[in-house]
């Protein structure tokens, strides 16, 4: 078995693995889990509260022009 044969086999294995991952990711069985995971950054948690003694944050829109 030559080096070219080994490279061809490894390329084929990588391609089949890639196609398998695509099929898994786009399957209908995973849609709900992926949709739920996609919403995680947008879900509201408890509002942020600064520790006691920390300076209050000021929005850039509410600052007075100087």
C-alpha cells in the first residue's frame, strides 16, 4: 500500500465523517434541541445588580452635554 493509497483512504474517511456530521446537525430530531440552545443568550435572567458601594452606571444617552 503506497502513500497515495493511504491519503486517498484518509480523505474518504474524513469526507464520510463530514457528511455524517451534516446529516446529524440537519436532522429533524435535533431541531428542537438546537432551537432551544440558540435561545439561551436571549433568555432574560435576573437583572444585574451592582455590589454595594459600586458606582452607579450611567447610560451614554442620559449624560448631559458639557
